[in-house]
């Protein structure tokens, strides 16, 4: 057994990955400080599916039960014909439990974020710092100094860039790395369940892939809210980010030819609840780490959302990073173990998500979900580090 060493860890980005990492490190006795660029540390109100692989990590972090109580178990996932609504495939939560041990949850992102953040703050009420935008760093043999847009700086032993898809830490470590437009525009919205047409409500969770388009809806918060996402091929370079407003008409127009009940659902999205953005795809990084600085979550393996695994991967990363620290006696050893375990998995899921995006919108190809690909079998609690 290696003697435990002390390391102070700076985490850039207070999203799902940053919070999961902070909690996992704290629970193994490491001191963390999280720096978030937003004025207030919180998540946008949108949905995310959390599958067995990530739930194992959340259980280890002591928050899975709390999250389950706030969320919706995906009881039956229906794959439907885009134009007729005919159910082509139905996978029940029992099927998933039988195959991978734990059902998937439809989760309101803000709920996931707040259960993680509450536990982080309970461990250390002073470790979260808002209005702290990372702009650069300097490192030497003894530590890393991070610089913020405000002119402030912070020194620690290690830095973890958990600052998302357009990561400034990644750009700093690997200049020249650039996003590619994935040729897809995404729409996201939340709809009160009372407004959901009956046939959609009865099916509950629907995946509907038509030529060049993909629609997904599932309930959140014990069935109070329907989360609706639409992805459509496009030649337009839309803004990256989650906050550009869209209109019901442009969303419905993009899905012309879809079954009437799903189009009706689009028309019933309340004002102010519909947003669009351009998906960015990026090539896998050759390395995630430079010296005492590493990357995690979307910063390390930015992926398109077609397998619904980005947040799950960020949670897995956070737990494995903390386990690597607990198993090591130097920063270099810990970061080496982390990258060796996580890079193959992050890269695999990043490339599989890209492939699935191409398959989904071509009706002649057979879809392979995260479950079909065995991604939910992964156990971040017991995989050797
Ligand atoms: C349409 C869609 C549907 C999805 N559905 C699913 C799903 O069902 N299941 C799933 O697992 N995943 C899903 N994902 C993916 C998931 O949302 C992301 O992979 C996940 O949020 C990544 O977490 P993160 O913490 O790495 O990054 P983020 O959540 O992006 O967090 C990064 C944080 O860093 C902060 N930040 C950024 N720059 C700086 C800076 N310079 N300094 C300080 N702070 C900074 C940001 O403000 C933010 O708080 C979906 C994604 C999309 C687009």
C-alpha cells in the first residue's frame, strides 16, 4: 500500500465534471479549490440521461440515492418511426437492470449539479470561487500558478481543466487545436407535462430518427417536465453555447414530415423555453496532461451528444482521477495513472458518438446505443488504476 501524499488541487470549471471531481478528491482526503467563470455557480435547466456506468460512480460519491429521488427512472425507451410514430423497439428499465444492473435516470441537470455541489460545500464551505475566468498558467517543478481574467492568481500542486467543450485550459496546453462544426444544429427545450400530447405522454421516452434529423424526449423530475432535444443536419454555422433563443416555428420546420404528435409537442413549447446552438466536434487529443496540469470531461474528450454519454464520462473521469491520486505517491504518478486509464475510454466514446451521429440520421444503418456498445458495463469504482 502506497503512503498517501498531500496535494492541493485546483479545478477550473464548476460544471458536472468539476463538481464530481472535487467531491471524489475530497472524499479521499485531498484539498480542492474550484474556480468557475460564471458569476453564480449553477447549471442550466436541461435534461441529461445518467446511465449505470456513471451511477456506480455517483453511488461511490454518496449522491446516487439523492439524485434518484429527484429524477425519473426511464421506464421504457421507445424507438419510433419518425413519420408514423410506430414503436420499432422498446427497451424497459427491467431489461436494462437485467443486462447492466442499474436503470437509467432522466435527470434535470440543475438537480445533478446541486446534489454534487451541496456535498462539496458540506466538506469545505470555502472551496468554490465564482467569477474566476481562467486565462493562463505557469508551472515549475514545485507547483502551478493559475491566472484569472480579474488579475487574481492561485497556486497549487495540480490543475485540472474541467472547463467544458470550448476549454481554455485545453487551448492553453495544446495551442492550435480547433473545433470543427459537426454540421448539426441542436434545439433543446423543457415542457410542463400537462402540455404534452397524450400519445407522447403514454410512450414517455421517445427516440425518433428521420433522414438527417433526430428527436429525443424523456421525462425529468418524477414526470413533471418533458425534456425535448432535436438535432438536425445543417450547413449553417450556429453559435456554440446553450442560450441562443429559437422559435417553435423554426424547430417544427426543421422536423417537417415527423409524426403529428411530436410536431404538436414542438408547437406547445412555452415561450422562453426553446434554445438552439451549433454542435462542435473535435479530434481526440494525443495527450491530456502537460506536467502538473491535466484535462477532464468535455475539456479532455469533447463529444457530440449522440450516445448521451458526455456527462457520464465526466463523472467517471472525476472518480478515476481521485482514485489515481489515492493510489499514488507523486503528482506525476497520479496524473499518469489517470490518463492511462481514462484516455482510451474517453477517446473510444468520443469516436463512437461521432459514428453514432452518422448512423442515426441514415435510416439504412442500424443504430447501436450506449448499451448495445457495452458502455454501461464499465465500473469506474473497481476498474484497476
Ligand atoms: C444536446 C445535448 C444532450 C446531452 N445529453 C447527455 C446525456 O443524456 N447524458 C450525458 O451523459 N451527457 C449528455 N450530454 C453531454 C453533457 O452535457 C456534457 O458532456 C457535460 O456537461 C460535460 O461536463 P463538463 O463538466 O466536462 O463540462 P461543462 O458542463 O461544460 O462545464 C464546464 C464549466 O466550466 C466553466 N468554464 C468554462 N470556461 C471557463 C474558464 N475559462 N474559466 C473558468 N471556468 C470556465 C463553464 O462555465 C462550466 O460551468 C449532452 C450534451 C448535449 C449538447
